[in-house]
C-alpha cells in the first residue's frame, strides 16, 4: 500500500493527522470495550442467578400443579385456569448501558390475590391456590430472565463489534499508516540527500568555472604584461 502513496510533505502531514485520530479512536474504543466487558460480567452474574431462580421456580410450579391435578383432578385445575379474567400486562422501555440500548421489561397484574384469580374461593382448594401462586412466581422469573438474557445478548454483540473495530485499528489501519509514514519519510530523505548532492555538484562546478575564469584572467594579464615588456624593450630605428 505504501507504494501507492505519493511521497510529499502534504501527504505526510495528512497521514500524521490520520495516525493521531486513529490512535485517539483506538484508545476510546479500548475503554469502551473494557467498560462493556465489565458491564457484561455484572449482567452475566445476574443472568446466572436468574437462571437458577427460574429453574427452581419451574420445578416448584411443576410440583404444585401435579399435586393439584392429583388431588383435585384435571377438570378442576383446567376450570380454575379458565376462570382467569385479568391477564398480565407487559411493557418495555429502553435502557442505555454505555451506548447499548437494552430493554427494561415492566410487568403488572402477574401476582394476584385470591379474589382476583376469578375462580372463587369456595370452589377450589388450597392445592389450586398454591399452584396458581407458583405459576405466578414462575412468570415473574420468566419476564426477568427475558430482560436479562436480551440485555446480555445485545451487550455481547456490541462487545464483539467493538473488539473487531479495535483489532482493525490496531492490526490493520495503524500499521498501514505507520508504513506509509515511514515510506514517505524515507523518500523525502532520499530526495533531500539528492538535492543536497545536486546543489553540491552545482557549487563545485561553479567554483571550477570561477577558478578557470580566474586562471584565464591571470594568463591574459601575464600575456599583456609580456607584450608591454617586449614593446618597451625594443630597439628604436634611425640614422
């Protein structure tokens, strides 16, 4: 790539500016990457806790529903489930974590009192109440797990994207810019040396010409003096 760059001082200044900008961008992205990783680790710890709670709530709900079905029968359990009139409501809001938008899930009307479940207190037993409560807890855990898992996936994608950008700057763009800078500097140094050598040759040539002119002038002066001496020392004619 360096051979495609013209070795001019203007290009050298432009590359210096790009190097400065790329280095600052590299530093900023590194800080972002490290911050995202720290946030991701916190979310990962939370996700592990939520997964454990979700698994426990699921097992508990299965035990309660199986017990209710065994004691009251499938018809009673299905009838109690069908009596539900107020269904849970879920709303989502955006939450920003270091530039990453993750969902924040809010739920309402999940946990209900006995009179809110619709099936009536007298028509069911405590087994059905316990099963209903266990499934309400399970639903709360599912909602929380959905929020945490979605945030974790988005954070992970952003970390991977940021890492690719950091690596692209560190291992591709910056090395190419450094290579171009070194190439231009070498070419400019060569041009400078050639210019100095050329000026030195011109100076030597000029000095040689001046010396030849001086020698020619000296020879001309000596020749004139010799002519004058010869003319002055001649024998005059006469009787």
